[in-house]
């Protein structure tokens, strides 16, 4: 793995200028206006990034859960450069096509769970979920069941913030103040084995299945198009459902002709130790949405993989009528192909399993601390649930943001959290020594956190 060049030469540090311009000119997602500090990242290598002042950080979030092959991979730069010099951009509308989009469609449908034989390309996760929601409704419309318009989702789900994807996302913050949401959406309880007080003492899967059955009956099975879910909730806290949850949900939906959409925007391409988390649960959805790790984030891209049955219905005799400008962008597809080559050649799925297991072993004793309620792991996807009180499992009054800030400032570890959990999704190239660097930093900083969140 290449190393960093030297830090900026004193006197040539432009940080103050950049921070001023950032505050004056940029709008950031989710940044309170009173907060004036900025960390300006200028370079990345492997699992680490460097800021404008020369400080090195461990990127334990793989940017936003997507940097599978690590920062600074020359092979990807070469693939992008070669493609930019040959055919930088073309589209897939009507009968136009391009070689890289075709090659990527073949590669992905060969890798995907059996039966997901067709690919539709997007530029990101929310776009993928928009397409999946539209395809689900259009599938039934084309099959003479236009009244099947309802979409089932789960509370605490995150599917992106386009209007459809945002509407099926499950937290009020995605909806409040943004006017009417997509109609005919119903949110169910998500399975969360740690926060099990939500299930009235019932088994988590039994509770969720009963609620799903009752909901299908109430809305009417012949009015429901699809259910969408992340196989493992990511933003919701790396919440791994009980093993029988997805197989039983899939069986119930299938018995009513309701499509299952897996949002694998975070979990696909090795994150859980499989190409797709669907394999872990032994479930084949009808539509599977991917993005992020498809290119390791080097350029924006995404793919929705669907069954022949879905493809046949939505294309029909007149074709699937919608697409994006960048659907099948050849440079993004070339980057994806080079990225998949690295994931395969370097056996990053195996590394996610072994390094993830090692990290989980190193972090298991965190639950001895008064503020750590739960440590969960699947592959290189981990969540650390912080609690003010172990009995009630209540979240820290401050949420996890101050802890994430302390990790960055005091231990040089970059990661994000939701109000309850710290989320750890490192690059899949992480080795044991880097996993130990991460575990040591987490132990040191979390040992100092008080139950009031300070
Ligand atoms: N779905 C899941 C599970 C995600 O975690 C995200 C983003 O984090 C999205 C969809 C949205 O993806 P994008 O931000 O590329 O639109």
C-alpha cells in the first residue's frame, strides 16, 4: 500500500483560508450552524486519510461505508484514465449501448444470487431505491394489478433522501418540514434483538411477522406492491436481525405476490463477508439495490439487480420508460470493473470475515464499560451501542456525536454514529495491525465516556 508524501510545508498551509471559505460558501448535510470547526481532508492511502494540516486519521467509516479497496489504488486510477481517454461518456437510452456497461452487467449478474439476471444502472443509492420502488409499482401495473401501490418499509430504515427513497426511510427527520411524502407507504417495526423491549416480551421475529401479517390483512394483499428493507440496517445501527427473520418475511411476502426489495447499498460487495448480504440470510429478493462499494466510491455509481420476471414485466413490449442521464456511464462502469477485480484478487470477502472477527474479539470486552450496551458485528460492519443505563438501555443524553468527535480529535479515528450507536465500516483491505490500532483507540476513548455522555 503506498504511503503518504510529506505533510504541507510550513507557510504553505491554506487551512485557515479553506475553513473560512467552507463556512461562507458551502452547505453541509447535517451540520448545526453554530459549529465552526472543519476537518479538511486532502489525501487518502489505504485505510488512512490526511487532513490539510498533515494529521493522519484512520478512516474507520470507509468514507461513508463504501471504500472497499482502500484509498489511492493506482489500478482504479488507470482504469478511469484509460476509459476517459477512449469514451468518457455515453448513454443507454433506446438501443444505444456501450461496451463497459455491457461487461459490468454480465459481471454483476454472474456474481449476484441465482435468479437476479438483469441490471439497471444508476449513480447512487437513493437513485437505485427510486428505480426499485418505481419498478415494483410498474411491475404490478404491467401485470394488470394497478391497485398494488402500497410499499412496506421499517422504522429506523435509511434508504437515501430522494423523495421516494426518503419517504420509505423510517425516521421523522427525513420527513419533517419537507411537505407531503410519497403516499401509500407504511412503516413496520424493525427487528432489533438488543432493544427487545419494543416487542412486548414476544420473540423478535414472531412479533415482526405477526405485525407484518396483520398489516397485509389490513391494507389488503392485493393493494401492496413491495416491501423494502436493508438486510442489515446500516445507519440504523449495524443491526443484524435474527437469522429466521428474512427467510420468513420473504416466504410470507411471496405467498401474497408482494415483491421483496433488498437495499444492499451498504451491505453489497463484501461488506458482510459475502458478495451480497442476501447470501448470508439465504434469501433471494426480487430486486436488489446496490451502489457505494460497486466502485469503492471512486466515482458515483450504482446498480439495481432484478429477476427475469421483474425485467420482463417492466420492459414489456414498449420498454421500461424511464432512466437517468448517467445510466450506464462507461467511466463509472470501467471503475466498477477494476474495483471488482481487486475485491476478487485480494480475497476481500475473506478478509472482511477474518479481520471483522478479530475486531469483534478485540471489542467484545467494551461491554464491561458502563456506557457500552452492545457490540454487534457481521463481516466488517460493526455497531457499538452506547447507553446511559444498562438496565433501561436508554441512549446517552448527548447522543454519540461528542464521542465520535473525541475519537477523531484524541485518537485520530474517523467514524460516524446515529444517536444510539457508533458505526464502524472500515475499508475491506484493513489488516490486523490496523484493526488493532482501531480497537486500541476505541478502548481508550470509550473508557473515558461518562453515562451523561461527557
Ligand atoms: N440505502 C442505504 C442503506 C444507505 O445507507 C444509503 C446511504 O448511506 C442510501 C441508501 C443512499 O445512498 P446515496 O447517498 O448514494 O443516495
